[in-house]
C-alpha cells in the first residue's frame, strides 16, 4: 500500500479515519475496495474494515486507481484540492487587478488584463465574482 505522505503511515491514516479527525481533511483520501468509493477522513459513513482501505495523498491518485468519489463527503472538493486552488487563483487575480485599478496612472480594463496575462472578459468575470461589481464600477 502506498503511503499518502512521508509523515503519515497507513496506520496513522486509519486511526484518523476512525476518529473522523478534521485536522486530516484534505491530507489523505481513503479508497474502500469493497465499494469502489474514495472518501475524506471526515466522511460520516460507517468506518470501513481496515483490510478494505487503501490510502492516497491526493484525490486524483484514488481516481487513477479506479475509485469513484463519495457522493456524501465530496472528496474532490476537499481542502487543498484543485477546486480550492482555482478559487485561490481567482481571489489573487481579482485583488491584483483591484490594486492596479487603484493606481493613479491606472489604464483601461484591457490594459490591466494585459498586465495580468488574462483576457479582459476573464478579468471582468473574476472581478464580478469576487467583488460583485465590474472593474469599471469599481
């Protein structure tokens, strides 16, 4: 069985799974061989038998091994997953754009988008999602 991280053994992962310890949420995922499902350590389902558990460091590793995501705990949305990284990138991009628009020598929305390396349409969409207004209204 592959060890999910250098710091956690399979036994440590199973203990965290039994305790449903939130400190380990997103740090490893459990594939259950009897059901073909992988879960987060905080999932509210009954704890599987130890012999049916495989541990993975990332959700993508579990999917590549043939497991499907649990519909109850939604492991693909766990902390540190791709969905969280995309959210962080959107936050950073919108706030960088706001800083550029606050400059006294601020250029057009297209100019700010060009400086950030994105299209003006994408910048407007991200800005609206983060602040609720368009860059021009800001």
